C-alpha cells in the first residue's frame, strides 16, 4: 500500500476518534428534582413533598432536608453534584454539653437522575440506619445502590443513557449542623462520563502514527 494511502487512512481514523471525543465532551444536562426523588420511608415524619424527614428521638427536634439539583449542565468527564442534604437542629448543643441532641431512625431515600440530553432516567436508592445529631456531631451515613446508572439501559427507569454513565459516591456522610457552607450542608457527590471518550493511550498512539507517517512522507518527497 502506498505511503500516501496509509497517511490518508490514518488521517480518517484520527478524524473519527476526534469526532467521537468531541461528541462525548458535549454538555450533559441532568437534574435530580423529579417528583419521585423523596424520602421513601423513615422512622420520623416525612414532610415537604417527601423531601424533609423529622427526627424521631432525642431531647430536641431536628430536620434532614434534601435540596435537589434542578439545573445542571456539565461536560464529560466531570465530577458532579447530585443534590444536597441539609440538617438543621436549632436547639442542639455540642456533644461536650450533651443536653441537646436529636436522633434520626432508619430511613431510605430515592434519588432520581433525569438525563435530559439522552432522554433517560435512573434511580439510586439510599439506605441509612439513622444516627445521632449534636450541633457539632453527626453519625448519619447514607449508602447507595446501584453505584452506576448507564451506559445504555443499565439502571434506567425510562429511556436510554446511550454512552453516558453516572456514578454516585457511596456512602454519603451527613455533616453536623454547624459544619459546612452553608452550615449543615452535605453535597451528594458523583461523576459523569461517556464510553465514547477515547482513551488517552489510543489518542497518543494515533498521534504518534500521524507524526511518523508525516515524517516519512516528507522524507520520500525530498
């Protein structure tokens, strides 16, 4: 096969890979504010359209509220914010004082991800054994399943994620009421990427091939 033909094939292959990378790097628009993002069960009272759980024990009262992510557009791959839990306990004292604490019983939480770019939805189910809250202490932790939604129909409730996939960081440890910014705020961390993203090694190999072929072509012409 002539060198010029080899160079042409290599250029076409590189263009295809670059187009795949460009497509996968486009913005993924997702939200977690679907109506079925709720506390699915809990020992305390569930209010605020299923987004707030009241404590059910201790000497004072506290609330744990989920604040969904309603407008998110991010390129892939990227770390992402799937929403925030906010724990509030106005009458809690420090653990050292020990006179004002609130207790949350076991609960479950359904977190629905709506991927509007791929027209697909998926659901993470969080479970917690509950825990104790002082103003400067929290023992609440939420474990999530599954850990990944997508690609394609994996973990989808509706639609298809295509090459996109979402990963959730598990467990989510709920911070104390006087910790974080704003205070009592815990972000549910995640990650979004795409199977269409060429691996760095593949891109490097193609780049090296192009450079080598170009050098050979110049040498032959000379």
